[in-house]
C-alpha cells in the first residue's frame, strides 16, 4: 500500500485496519522500534474519542441499523505520517483495535436480530460502508486489512471492498485456505446445500449487492534461493490448479481471466523484511548497511541486492493493482 501511495501521490488513500491484532496499524505508526505500539495505544486511549475502528464500532452499537447524526467519522481518522515520517502523507488511517474482538459477539447478535421488514444483517455489514459514505469526497481509494477468520468484522471489511488480495504460502494449509476463501467469500464449492442460502455471497446477492472479486494471489516462495521449483512446486502448482478450475467454472469470482494475471510469485523478504517491519519502514525508505536490532549484539546488515530484490518484488505486485 505504501508503494502504491508513493507512485500515486495525487490519490488520497484511507487504510482501514479491521484485524484485532492491529499489526498493520502498528507498522504504519512506527513499527516495533519507532513507537508504533505506544502510538497505537495513545489512539486507543483518547479521553474524548477512541480514534480506532473499535471506537467507531462502540458508537454504532447503540444505533446498529442507521448511522446516527452524532457520529462523525472524520474524528476517528489518524494520520500515520504525523507519527512516522517515512509513510506517505497521502495515507490516512482508521486504526485497528483489539476491542473489536470483544465487540464481535454483540455485533453478531445485532446482525442476526429479526426485525420484520428490515435486513438487520445488511445494516450491520454496512457499518464500514456507512463510515465511507460520510467521507465520500475525502478519499480516492480504500485498503482494508482483514483478519483470516471469517468473523463479523471480516465480513464488514469485505462488504466495503470491490477486490480481494489473498496472500498464500507454499504449503498445504494455504492450499486449503484458498479453497476456504473461495467458499466463504464467493460461495464456491460449499460442502453442503444447507449453506447455499445463508452464506456471505448469497446474502449480498439477495440484497442486489456485488460480491468482492479475487484480484491478486501473491505466493510467497519461502526461500530466497530455491525458487518455486523444488519441494514446494507441487503445492504451488495445486494452488494454480484450483484457481484455473474456478476460472473455467465461475469466472466472475475473479477480476482476472488467466492465472498468470492474478498470481504473483513473491520471494521471501528474510532479514530485509524483518528490519523493515521492525522499523515501520517501506522498502523504498530502508537504507542499506548495518541496523541495530533488539537482542542482537552486532548490527543486522542489509545488502543492496537484497533490498533491490524486495523493492522489485513489491513493484511487480503494485503494478497489478
């Protein structure tokens, strides 16, 4: 996202963190070594208003089916570059919050409440859309970080999105995850007809809403030198096979028409990634040479070739956005 923002400085971007772990927010706000955690905690402990997605949800709980006039979405927005000057200034943030995990049961209950003549599920699923509508003239693009579990807050994230980026690893769990994601988001290959009417996709379609399409599947190679050939090849090939099959049978599930357009091989970032994430730095802002890291007696060295490879990998991905 940061590289996309750097390459499109004329666009105003909102990053929304709907994962309770809020790692995405911590990175933008400074990372481990740049006070990202304490900066996030400060947003969560605002006296007048909790400037996080949890704060917004808290305001919506008493009025779940319509946005109250008293709720002002702009008040929940923070600016990462004010805390971390390496983040592009055209990125704003709706910060993550562990509070949403505690709120999830209440939110789910409200979504499943039966009110004659009213689609309560859709009203709750649209909480982020309500937020965005109130800020419709402020932003050109939205990036949402969602939790891997298909919780109510993940559904809220997906309902606000047109396209899905699904990162995968070269292992069997990721192969199963791709199958599960297709079933959960698009309703493809459900294990039983009992799920047909009440899955996420069918409920959105019943409301004449567009189901988000899968746009990119970045595949991490796990290793710097072995490449996609090797012991991982069969898993990587099987993931491609799953996508190819769905493309033939349900092409509307994807924004692309061929596997090579939607699948991107991404090398493992290794030490370069560890340092960048610890410091909350985009690869384009990371310098080569030695970096002091917690628990390390000697500086961690970042080589020019490794950094360039990471930048090239991310640029390949960004060009497909």
